[in-house]
């Protein structure tokens, strides 16, 4: 099992509410493209902020949105046009933008989208990043709606996991791998919340489209 050093990930503060990373729906009234297909921008900005030390102090809702707007404009543009926009943030753009971020802080890591499609090797890549305290930008992409990746939240009252949502085409952050109730679960940040997903269900669909952005 593996996890980030700082378990709170990116704490975004809005009044009395603390979010677990960002949520693309916060742009609903400002930027239709971000709201619909901005999940890749959110996942990368979460990662950057964590690497930059924000996890230790948190960030306000307003400051988070300013940061995301800046990075969306400068480093992570989404192609306009009906057909291109549906693809969201392109993998090559993700690599280039993240490489520029690391270069600006004086680091030159190896960055590669989809380092493997081997179900055995991908676990090693995931654990390497988490052990090195680097959040993982991951994707899940399937064509069949019946193959959604189930998301669960932990119910403190019942001490059990409740199925709350599902992913079909989405970027998100993996911030840990834990073993609960006899199965390995990915600990995920998406839509501003902490969720869990069955590792076997995610890795079963491993491909060029369902994979990770690897940083070493």
C-alpha cells in the first residue's frame, strides 16, 4: 500500500467548507469549456499545488480559482471547436505544461503519459510516485456506459463504503492505495471530494486511454 505524505492532499477552504482538491463545476457560470471538460486542468493544478507545498497550509477557494485560470490559459489550453473540445485536455499538452512547471522550479524529471499498458507494471509506477510524495494524474476512459468506474465514499456511521457515483471519461488524482475489506482501493480526489475506487476495476480497463501521467 502507498500514500502521499500529506493525507489532506489539497485543502481548499470556502467558508466553513473544506474541499479535497478542486472541482471543474466551479466554473459553471464563467467558462463552459472548463465546466464540461476541464477535469484534466483541475487534476494537473491539484498536482502542481501539492508539489509546491500548498498541501501543508491549504488555499482559499478564490486563490485556487485564480491559479487554475492562470494555468489553464498559459499551460493547459483546451482546443476549441465542438469535435476537439470533447477530447478535453490532450495528453501531449499535459506533458508539456507539467514539464514547464517542473523546469520553472528547477527540476527536470522524466514525464510520460501512459508509461505502460501492462497491468503488472502499472502498480509499480503508481506506488513509485506515491512513495516519492507525488500525486498521480490518472484517467479512466471507456466507450460503454455500463463499464463506468464505480466511486465510493466512506460512511463513518456504518463503517462501510457507499457507492455514490461513477466515471466513464474523466481525469482525476490518485492520492493513495489502501486495502479495505479484503480489496485494494484507490484513494481518489475528484469533484472536490475524497472517493474510493476498486483498483481491480480500474486496472482491468488499462489502455492508452485509461492510464497515468508518470513523473520520475
